[in-house]
C-alpha cells in the first residue's frame, strides 16, 4: 500500500512525500502492525495542536512535481490563484478541475462560462495547455494507479 500511495500521490498532484506522512501518522496514531495508540501533544497541561500539525517543507510544488502530475491535474497543480475557487464546492462546475480542463472543454482555454473580465483563464489556471485541445487516453495501471 505504501508503494501505491507513493506512486499515485505525485500523479494526482500531491507534492508531499508519502514516507514523511507515514512517519508523522505513526508518531501520532501508531503503526498499523501494532494497532493504533493515538497520542496528543500538550504544553502547560493544555492540548497543543500546533505541535501535531503535519509540516513538510517539501510540499511546495517544483517544476519536477508539476511535471509528474497527470495531464488532467496540471491546470490546477498548484492553484495559480486560490481566490478563484471556493474553498469547498459541491458542484463540479465551480471547480478548477472542471473550469480549466483542456480535456473536457474544446476551447483551448477551459470553460468560458467559468470566467469573466476579472477572473480569467490566464489568472486562474496553470497555462501548460493554453490554446490546446486535448484528449486523455489511459489504459490499465500507470505507476501503480488503477483507472
């Protein structure tokens, strides 16, 4: 499972290192083999959630981590301008993945109905595929990820 996680996360746009996440979870929750034994951090007798935050300086995207992401994820990895998108949306039509996709929309600049004169394709989407019309064809397993 660790191999699959390690292989799939970068392709889906996650830049963090899976082994660091595993070590962090084992510290606070316990190992899978030994069973879970959750612990918490305290300071001055009070719960201190800041000590328990997952912090990984390698989470910032690099040109290499962006290149590793699957093509359909690249227009949104990372968000070019996070204010373009709602923090949580239950409508696919309001997401970066829908609006910026060169695979769903054949305009070369995502879904025109998502953008206006302020919130533009250029401002909100990574432009790797700008002005391109793409097709996504995947077969079987790629690096441990199953379609």
